[in-house]
C-alpha cells in the first residue's frame, strides 16, 4: 500500500471522528446552558478549549457569545476543527484514497459532505440546532456503519482504525485536560448542584451519561468519572479502550509486515500504564500531569506511526 | 433515429417498441434517479475557472445511441487503420523521418511543433507502441458516412463515463438488455490492464507492476483516474509518491520503495520530468525520462505522442494514412483549411460565417469560433486574431451532423452528437464496441464538450 494512501486513510478517519466530537461538544455545551439558570459564557469557553480552538476564536471575534461560539464550532471554515472543516478534510482524504474504500463507505462519506455542505451553508437558528446535531451524528454513524459492514479486515482497515482511536483518545484527553479541576477529589466529595452539572456535561461530551449510571450505580463521584473516562476498558471513548484498539491494530500490521516500529513500543507502554494503574494511582500522581503526559505521548505515537509507515 | 419516411431506423426498432410502451412521466423520474446515482457516487468533473462549482455532474441522457453491428464493423476497420498509421507516423518522425523526406508533411510543422519532443528522437518505446490508448472522435453525417474530428492520441479521457453510463442503464432498465443484444464494454479495465502489462519494459523482472499516475484530487478528471485504478486493481500514484532509485521508478509504500514497470500517466508531457521538461513542475518525477530511455519503465502513452492531436497535423491525416498503410484512408477527414497558407486564410476570412475555426493546439472546445452561431461582432473579433497569428488556426465547414433523440420534458427531441470509441494498442489493436457518445444538449448546438454544456449517453453496438 502507498504510504500516502495509509496517511490519507488515517486522516480521513481522524477528521470524521473529530467532526463527530465537535458536534458532541456543542451538544454538551447547549445542554449545560439549558440546565443552568445563570448560564455563563464560561461554559462555551470550556467547550472551545476542549476543542483546542480558543486562540483561533479570539483572533476572529471580539468577545465570546454562545451564538458565535456555536457558529464557529459548527460551520466556520477558519476553524480547522469545525464540523464543516472536518467533513471537508475527511472527504478530501476519502477522495484521495478512493481506491482503498468500498463503494458504500465512499458514498456514505460523500453523502454526508453533500448534505452538510447544504445544511451548513447558512447560520443555524437555535431552534434547529438539535436537529442539525442529530443529523451530523447520524451521518457520521452511517459512515462508520458502512465501513464496518463492508471493508476487508486488512491493512486499510488497520490504518483507518488507528486514525479513529488516536483522534478519539486525543478528544477524550482534551476534555479531561480542560475540566480536570472539577474531578479533583479535594474539591468536594459530595457534589454541589454546580458540580453535578459540570460532571454531567463531561459525561455528555463523551456520550456516556447513560452508561455511567449503569456502571457506577448512578452516583456522581469525581474519581468514578475519571475512572470511567481514563481506565475503564469497556467504555468506548476511554483512553484505555482507545489504546487497546490501537495496540491490536498495530499488532496486525506488525504480524503482516513481519516487523515492528518505535510506534509499537510506545503504544504498548501507554496501554500497560493504563491497565496497571488504579484511579487512585492516577490521582496520586496528579490528574492534570497524567493527562498532559498522555496527550504528549499520544502525539508522539501519531508521529511515530507516520514515520514507521512512510506516510510522507 | 428515424428514416426519411419517419419509421425508426433498423437498429432502433426494438428500442422504439419498448419506448412507445413506456410511461413518459416514469422515464423523467428515472432520469432524475440517474442523476442522483451520479451525484452520490461522485462521478464528477471539475470545470477550471469556476470556483463556486468546483465539482459538476455531466448530464446523462437515458435514451441510448444505437449503432448496428454492420455499421460498427465498417467504422472499426477505419479506426484500426488510422491508429496503426498514427503509431507508424510517430515512430517515423522520431527516427528516419521518411514522410518528411518524401515531401508529404512539411518539416517545420513537425520540428517546430511544441508537442514534438526532441528527447524522443532515436528512442523506441517497449513493443514499439506509442499510443497505447486512443480515443478517436467521430461524427456521423448519414448512413455509413463517418468523419474523424480529432484523434486524441495523448491522453483521451471520458472512458469512465462510457462504463458508468452502461452500468446505470443496466441498473435502471435491465429488460432492455434482454430484448437487445448489446455488445459488452464492461471488460475495458481488464483489457486495459492486460494491454499495459503486455508492454512491460525489457528491465521488468517478474510480473509487471502497473500504476496510474494522476495530478491529484483537484484535476478535472480525477474521478476517472481513481475509477480506472480501482477497476484495474492497481495503485493510483501521484508524483510525490514516486522517486527514481537505482535506475528504477519506485513508489513509496508502507513497507518501503517498490518498483513500477508500467505507468499509465494522466499528466501532460510537460509535467512528467522536471529535469527534462518544466523545471518548476511539482507534479513530475525527476529522472523518469532517463529510466525510460534505459528501458526500465513503460510510459503510456509515450511522451511526444501529443503531436498527433495537433489540428494542423490532423489536416495531413489522409496523406499520413496512405503513406504508412499503402491504402486510402477508410475514414474521411473533415475538409480542413490551414490558415498558415495564404489562399486558405483568404478563403476562411471571406467565409467565416459558414466555418468552425479552431486553435491548432486547443482542446475542450475552448478558443474556437462556431461561425454560423457567432454574432457579427464575435466574428470580427476572431478575424483579428486570425490575421495576427494565422498559423495558430485551422478552419472546417460545419457538417450536417446526424442527430439522435434525447429525453426532454415534452418527450423526445433531436440533438447533435459525436462518438469517441476507445482503442487499446499492444501487439494488437482492440476497439471497444461502443464508446462515449457526447450530446449537445442545446437545440441546434454543435458543441458537445462537457465543459461547454454537453451531456453523454450510453452507446450500444448491436450484435448482428
């Protein structure tokens, strides 16, 4: 397979994952502003930070308003992580690797792009937002469904999955990075109502507010939330789950190619750290430091994969 | 489609029975359905200079253009003769130049031609084949009367539309293919791959590795490049994937660099090798021409074949065919005035209103004047350009092209068409039965180019 094709697949799935994540962050932000009587623009500040685009926003807008923040996250092409930018980039990469995709996967991607290009051609009225966000989740879900239902489980599949999970791990880690302070045990063991809203918002931004209840008996506790997002191997957006998938997909590649790279050691090291620590260890080490460390390792892994498999 | 007495022409008779029984509203709905299929699949082309509509659909008309087996056989013979002559001509002008010595074609027309590549002099491509893929543009003016409009020996495009049009028709109207015995075109990608692989260079070890070279996703024909690579099961590469290593052209894969033996390139000569041609080109592969000349890669079509697409060369095709095949050309050329010649220029200027004037190096329907439909002002402006650079132009009469029916909201209406059959050259010449029929969708219009509002239809050659 061409190095450029592997690169294209990796980024196609990173961008689609990021588009979905941006939509989910907007969703969580909206929800928070509905639940709180004294909703502040600070909530949107957290969302912009989690998306990693606060600086770009400040370059473009005088002040922070929820309407501008939503528009910026949804459809501003000046924001490389906006839903529209991600779908543009994802689809461009898909066009580049067209020969590696099944017709179904390509068509789902192309239809998502055609639809959003028209839906997001103008500002979305607040009343229409929930429907638009649902549409985005549905269409990215269709891409994933077509991909899983029709693609051969070969190297093409592996590079796509690695892209998905590197991006997803990065997204979850960023949410934790921005909100780590509400998860610190020192703050309070019994959540105030403000804490409850914050906690629920974190869970919502990884679509885990329902499943959390099942796993932790419907009791909000910062250490449990951190455990769920970081160490729980059954939670599909947790760091441990993402790394389990990254390691297994890299493993398939190593077996097929008969050789491993620096990336393999890095990924395995991160996974074993996620497996062998308890949330108490993480908290003792310092949650913030742990997450920052994780993000930089995750970035390094991306670079090592790109080098090892000659993406450029 | 019709005879003079308004009865359907013989190849259309079965189709006509079917058509008469159809609910017209259903056909219009099907037509929309076809458009949706194309949009969804992303069968698009880009129109340069249209920033807002970077990807467009080519309109598809669902009434097939039907050619009888008998008419096709005659046409195919003429095309085969012409393609053999084109290859012989290319081999000659890059070697002994006997046609120039014999005084049949003027020396300066060859040697001063921008599409003539001195780098090819004395070099013979693997198998002696220059034009691996040819798309000859043909118009029909009446029963058994065909004219060649252009030869397209450089990089003919549009074959993906031939294949997708057929695919769409078979999906929408399977019953038509039971009622009519239509010769298949679907195996084109296999034929293409085998044809390319059979011309692997002498330096090829083991099974020939074929790849398609594209300028990238922003090229107007990118869809076709990806489609053909996919259907042939070969890699689609860009210049940045390729590098010359140890005297071979190699592509960067996830496992390291691997050699390519046959490159089906969809980039122009100028962008092939920055060391030999345009130094500023970012698309090319530095050193590929040296690998080529050393016999370690096959480039299809060969560099320097573009000279056959020159419209001044075209005007000599009857002489060229006769010179190399020893027989009169079976297919006629459209009579052509070379404006470089004083008498012709005078005639052309006096008769602009009846002529089509084209640039010798032009393509895509750009930079031409269609005299009968142009305004007086447009003709006057064009006459100025003609006087300033006469050698840059040729002129042809407007032929009374035959028409075929298309589906419009009110039923069917006649429109002008041309036909581009695709030809593969290896140790044999294979002509795909059918091709791309392009149709001028505006009533009365003679311009069929997709960049100028033309559409396409499925083309049937019947087994009879």
